[in-house]
């Protein structure tokens, strides 16, 4: 079976597993909404400040949610012995990585999509450049968080302090992508008369291209350990 066909078959199995544990998806979403509520309470009734920082709060919530969803996905593989079983199969390690990363991106991107109306309602955030461009930024940024996150989640899932190690490893690495995502979201919400959004989106795309390629090469080496 070719790597692409392997990747699609593995992604289908991962999606079925995610569907069976969909209650966890709801738990992570509730966590994200709660985080946004806490941020709004911390700022207070200052509507100007809430609008100004809406993009940062959205991505801070998504960053925190990413660690929960990635840890849970890796924990299911380790607890059920699914990862070890897949390693024994004649499956390309890169296909396994891209299948997992694709499903994790769908999960985090879906969570981010559901958070957008919450941000609009809580912070009265505008979308002057349109919702489609904001959705594109959310999905590209989610892919940037997932690319190294999928690798690190498996790496830390076998450690005792894995829940602590994952954010320690992931957060510093994704700073460039997170900066680009926050800035692009700010521009999309506030308006982009100077055409700045393309530069920040380009930064996210470059990060995606580098880390989706690099982590796909490193993942098979991790499975050999």
C-alpha cells in the first residue's frame, strides 16, 4: 500500500476513535469557553480593551486547548496499546505521523471554529475582513500548533510528568507561529487597509511547511526507540 493510501486509512481509523471518545471533545471545548470567560472577567467591563485583546485571548485559549487535545490523543494510543500495534504493522512511519497530525488538526481547527462566535459575543469583536479569512487563519494556526505537538505528545506520553513536559517543549517552539496568528487575527478583525495580513499569514504558512516536513521525518525515528 502506498504511503498516501496508508495515511488516509490510518486517518479514518483515528477519526473513528475520536468519534467514539467525542465526549472529550466537548470537555476541551468547555475548557476553552471557560478560559475566554475568565479573560473577560479579568479585563472587566472595558469594551475597548476587550476588543483590542480579543485576538490574543482567542489564541491563548487555543494554545491551552491544544495541549489537552494532543495529550488525550496520545494517551489513548498508549493506554490501548494502539501505537505499539501500528509500529508492528508494515506501515510507513511518516504516514502514521501525517494521519495523526491531520486528525489532530481537524480536532483543533474545529474547536477554534466553534470558539470564534464565542469571542465575537463575549468581546464584541468585529470581523472587518470577513469570517472566511479569519477561519483560514484559525486553521493555518491550528496546523502550526499540531505539527510539533503531535511529535512531542508521543514523546512525552510515556514520561511520568508528560502533562508538564508537553507545554514546556511545545510553547517556546510555536512562538513564531503564535505571533503570526495573533497579528493576522488582529488585522482581520480590525481591518487591513495596508495589506499586512498577507505577511503574517505567510509566516504561519512557512512555519507549517517547515515543521510538517521536519516532524514527518523525525517521527519514524521516534518510533524506533
